[in-house]
């Protein structure tokens, strides 16, 4: 078996794309000189990757969608994407949007392609074939979302694309877990969430051509990646309120131009503040289209889980009535046995770095009344799992203090100290998980496995933390069916460092 064949075998086993050898020069890698006068070929800044697409937040047979996206430099080409059980039955509609034309360098200009495949069945494997200038150059496959009653595996991690070796190891172990999808908890790309940073730190690692701990893995071409807005996904400075300044970074807010997530969120509450010259703002809005600002908040079902994904940045007021109304409507109509909230700023964490950014805990009573089981977060660059807890705020002044770095929300805690996830698997309260050890430098090494240090005066020294691992990068692997949820925390060397089971 040749190396090329064995690489194809790996992709076929795991799902994803195979780059056909018919036109290797499509990637700008040919050693053969091209004939003079022939048209230049595009250089790919992102090879084809999967996204959940705008539709289908609820699981409806025949209404599934998936997006196959890719990005090139400004060199145009004609693309066709066919798909179906055999790969050629249907032709997808492809949209093209320019990005970076108003940038300061010509190399920032790229073309973003999105093929939206709609009307698909649940839990079904499809093949697709992508041609460029009438020559097939990539073929792949994906599996649509699983419906109720199917066992689902997903991975969660955040605070990741930083350019470190640990990013790559976490990507590798995420891929090795064979997940159905990835749930990133924000700070997806450092430091400013710019398109150029996606090109340097994100796509080469999470959409790598090979699976190897020092390289990354072909994760994004195998399964959809969901994510939420972290501070570094929007961060440039605009007066006192952090938002996106397009005069400073014309390629800011890559979240809205690189991802294609469900579009069932509210349009207006607490949008990302934008500033900059009109031509740069227009260029961004044209590339993002209706994804901005709507895609900042959304929800989706997968198997027996419902996931509510929220923007938690400094400009967000969690007491905003319109935001709370949408959250309530979404969770009230969610019928999945397990309900998760995903937001970047951990509402309960005892880290030194970000423990005072507590504004999102203002939503805890709403989450408790609407049956949330777990809140997944990052921001703190380590792993923390709380005991199941209930929380009643006594002063919401800090929650409303939009734009402030410290937003303390005091209140009364009720902590379930009986749940251990082994013998007692029925929690009384919500478990708050911080899984922000996805690649960036770790915080609070001195607190690793030292429970005596896991309390804060501003939280009345309540001992709500069950586990804290700060000495290594890690990711969370979930196995879920209607009655049982297993959580395993895996470190960057593939070792299990926490395991707990929840039962319905
Ligand atoms: Fe963060």
C-alpha cells in the first residue's frame, strides 16, 4: 500500500475529504512548470471544511442542511459541487463573497465560497465531489445529525488557536475521539479573531491534511464545528467598550465570515459594537451578510441534546429583557432530555484571571427553571468542574455594568455535595464546566489539585469547585444518550484526568 493510499484509507475510515491527485497544482504545490499563457490557479487559504449551515436547529427528517466552505486568494475559478448518496445526484448552489478587499495589502483579499446542501435526511452519510474549472479535485463525505435515541459523541474545548504545539495536540485528540461534532467554547482564534489569524492558526491545525499530535487533524473536513464568541474573537478597542474596529483591523470578526452556524437567534439584543471607515464596514457586512449580528446567539439539537449558544462578551447585558425572552422561548420549546448552555465567560470559576467576570450568572435562575443540566465555558485557561449548584443573585448591578472588566454578582448558593458522578449520578443543580485549556498558555498552575485554594472571598468562600486541573492542556469528550451522559477530560497526551457520569 502506498503512502497516498494509506492516507486515503485513514480519511475514509474517519470521514472527510480526499484531495484528488488529478490537479495537484490546484494547491500551488506542483513541481511542474505551467505552460506559458495558461491561467493562474487559485491558492487555497482554507481547504474544504464542513459547517452545520443556517437551517435545522430542530431535528426534522428531510430538512437537514450542511455547508461545505472553502477559501482562496483572489484568483477566480469555476466551481461545481455535486452531492447525494452516490455523490453526483444533486448540484449545490455556491455563493461567493469577497473578503479583505479594503485591507492594506493585496494578499488580504480572498474569496470565500459556501455551498449549502439542503433538504437532507437525518443520520445519513452523503458523498460530495467538488470540481474546479471542470476538473474534480476533492471528494468527501459527511454524516448529517443524529436524531433522538441515538448515541452521540461530541468534544468541547476552547481558548485554542494560538499557534502552539498544544493546539495541535488537542486537535489531534479531538479527532481521535471520533466525535459527531465539535463544540468550541470561544476564543477560537487569538488574538483578535481576524481572518489572517484564522489563516495562520486555525485552518492549518483543525483542517490539517494529516492527523498527528504535532500537526493537528482533519477535524473540520470530517465533522461540523460549532463555536461561540469569546473576547478574543471580537477584541479590538473602540473607546471604552470593546468591539471591532475595522480601521485598526480590516479583517476583524472572522467569526461572522468563516462560520456558517444556525440562524435562529435574535437579531438585535446586545450586538458587537462596530466602528471604522464606512467602506471597511460595508466590506465586512457584505462578506458576513445576514450572519451579522444574528449568528452571535443560536441554538441547535443533536441527538438527545439541546445546545443554547450565547455571546457573553463585555457589551452583553444578561438582564436585557429581549435577550431573556428569546432564551426563555428557546428553552421552553426544547424537548431534548439533556440541555446545555455554551458561553465563553464562565459564570462560576475560581480562577485568579477571570473569576470576577461573573455577569452571565445573572441568568442562572432562568437556566435552573428551564431545565439546564450543564453550562460549558472557557475564558479561564484551565479545567474546572463545579459541584451541582443553584444560585440566587442578590444584586444585579454588576451584571448590568456593560463594558466593565469586573462584574461581580453576589448571591446565595445551594451546593449539592452528594453528587460524585460514580455512585450518585443524579445532580441537584447545574454543573458549570470550564474547559478553556485548549491551547493557549495555562493559568494558575499553583492551584492544580489544591482544593484548599479553590474558594473566593467575593463568593463567600463557598466550596463549589469539585475538580480543577491547571497543569496541562485538555479537552472534554462527551458520550450522550437519552438516559446517560458521560464526561471525560482528556489531556494533551491522551490521558484521562477526570470522569463523571450523569443519569436522567
Ligand atoms: Fe477569553
